[in-house]
C-alpha cells in the first residue's frame, strides 16, 4: 500500500482515539523489546499481546498451515474476540499482509465468551510487525461498544466496509457493511438477535449459540450485512435493549473504553 495512504489511515485512527476527541489514547507499541525478545511487539487492552516471528521453523509451517508464508504476526488475548478481529481487519486494509487463520478459544478469564488467536502472514517480517502495531493501536476503539457487569457482557461491532479478517473469521462480505451483536448470558443474546433483525432491513450472515459455532461459550452471536444505515440502525437497537436486559441482572453495564457506534 502507498505510504501516504497508510499514514492517512493511521492518523485517522489516532485522531479518533485521542482524549480530546472523546476517545481513549491508544497504547504505544513497544519500541525495541522491553522483555528481551525480538518477537515482542506490544500489548493492549483485553490482555492482548502482539508478537512476530520473522522466519517460522520449517518443521512447524505445515502444522500451523502457513502456506507460502514464513513471516507471521500473532495477535492473542484473554478478553474479547470481536474487538481483536475488527482491529486486525483494519490492519490488513493498511498493510501488505493476509489473514492466515482466526481461532476463538473459550477463555475470557472465566467470563462468558471467547479469547482469540489470529495469525497474519507476510512476505516480509516488517509488514507482519506493522500489521500487529496497527491492530494494537486501533484495538481500544473496538472495545468501545463492549459492555460488562458482574453478570455478563454485551458486544456490538459495526463497519461500513468489511475486509479480509472479518471475511475469514465471520463470513462477512468484503466491501459491504457488517454488524455483529453478542449477548452473554446466551438468553440475552437470543433476544438481541431478534431485536436487531426486526429493527432494520438486514441480511443475516450467521447465528451462533453455546453448542453451535462457538467454543461452548455462554453467548449468542448474530452477524449480518445490508445497507450501511440499516446495519448501524440494527446494531443501535440491540445496544439499547441489551443494556437494559443485562442491567436487570446486576449493575449498569459499562463500556470498556468509549462507545464508537
């Protein structure tokens, strides 16, 4: 990608996250290696760590299913999956990289949902590192519409133009608007899915429940596409309903950072 375009994307993300604009300050990816390993890139919200391997050992490449790639970026966490997938989606738009795989372990440090493990392939390790840096930098934005209390969590995501990570992980149509609604406990997520599709003219892409499409996590996940305005409207309707329902089980659900939808 042209460097001017890349710089413009990074500046836009930085401006959105700046405290003066109502956002949160993105973490600065590691300079050098404070942990003493060249593989370390940085950390971010959600116990998220970014790593790179410049040249994966040939004895592992087949088992990791890397295909033609030997340099990889790695994004993993203990809290959240949607925000990391959204962030990686931004990263592949801004770098010369490809999503190799996305896995969703049942984790969340004891919560109701998933963690994630994302591999990003690149011909050059500098591209893999850049993709990880971009992911870490934009990640706080996508935690903005993750809400939680002691009883559970809600997650809502929206983009006007899905890219390769969302396509790989969640079946999003590249270039089209994409929305995601998640509720845990799963009973709440079921209602949110119904609220979303009734609120606007959207097309369902996928529906996951504890024993279908998840790692037996206690949540329901709805993904959908459609006109950009309709997708946003459906997500917003689910946000309003979800905060009320989860709030009935505990305190007011709080945003992890600053809402962006």
